[in-house]
C-alpha cells in the first residue's frame, strides 16, 4: 500500500531519474585491482598491493597469473575462519584494518542465495575485515512507508564509522553471523527505531539487491535484503542505540530532492528502488 502510494506521487521525470539510479548499484573497480579465490569460490577483489600482503601473511596463498589463490578449499569452515581471523587480528595490530567491531559476519560461497543460519557458512570473521578483503557481506534494510506514500527515514549519527550524517532507511543493519534475516530486521527495528510492536507478519519481503563500490577501506560489496513496512499514522520511530540522530517523514518529492543533493547513503537509495520494484 505505502509503496504504491509513493509511486502515485511521482511524475514522469522523477520516475525516470529513479530508474537511472538502478544502474549505479554496482560500480566497477579499477583495472589494477586483483581478484582472489579459494578453489572455485571467488572471494573478492583487492586494491593494488593488498594481494601481496595476503600472500605473505596468510598460509597456503599463491599467485596464479594476476589472481591470488588460497589453497584452503579442503579445509572446514571453522579452519578457514580461524586462519582469516588471525590474519585480520595481525593486520589490525599493524593499523591496516580499522573500525573493529568485535562482531562477525558470515561469507557464503553462493553469492546469489539468501543466507541461512541453519546451514554452515563458508567462513565467518570480523565484520571490519570484509571491506578490507573485498568479500561480500549481507545486510537488512527496511523501507518505512506511510499509507499516503511518505517515507520514514533516519539520519545516521555523526560519529558512525561509515556514512556519518547521511540519511538512511528507517532501519538498516549488517547481518551478524548466526542471525536470520527476519531476526535481524526485528532486532534492528527495536534498537534503531524503537518499534517493539512490529511483528514478522508486518514485514513484506521485497527481495535482494547487490551493491558494490570502491571505498577507502577497500571494496564495499553487500547484498541488501529489503523489507517494506507500513507504519500507521501517529507512530513515530525513536532511536535507542545512538546510531541515528533524527528521524523524518518525507514526502516523495522532498526525498528525491535530497537524493539528488547526495544526502542519502547509496545503499538506502537502492533499498528504496528495490522496495518500489524498480530493480
């Protein structure tokens, strides 16, 4: 209901603009970046010099042409996790990995499948290492619509490690190891937006969209699992964990103006497009 109402407010130019933004979800990396893999599992892309650092520090790494190969395909998931976590801890001590969170993300061998905590992950390591290693992670983002087509959005706190001060979806968060998509969505709604009464039945799954782009830490590569939520009149989000400094309920035209001005995170934009069925 809310997504359809949002769309009814758009004129042809605004629809065209949003449609063009779908092309920006995945940005190419420079030609001199190197890929790395383990057996047939592609792990990610690394900026110049980083592949050589891994070759020297990670056991059983070698080059095949311009590609880094990690000969750990016969290892168990816990063995791969332990080896890579040890490397990240070493690199953290050397000041190479920043923003350490003491929280693990899981890496899944099939990039197109939804993560299932009931199945063993291919490996699991500190979340700060994912950008450094160019590995794909997962996140849950929620569009908070009202029945008349407005959208509740939260502005990220100025001390956030990534995208400080930018506007985001009503709730967004990385998917920790061992947590399901719905568990993550409901937890983030409670922690970030104070919406305790939302049930799983109220969340409408809109699918996933993969986003990637070079960042200062390395490569941001993440699949955003999107839900739409209809928030009733009079119910306003309230942050609890300090990660959001304010909320606003935006008219569609105002939201698009702010997107044009660069006030929204790239992932929040792609989440909205996925929720509106543009992608």
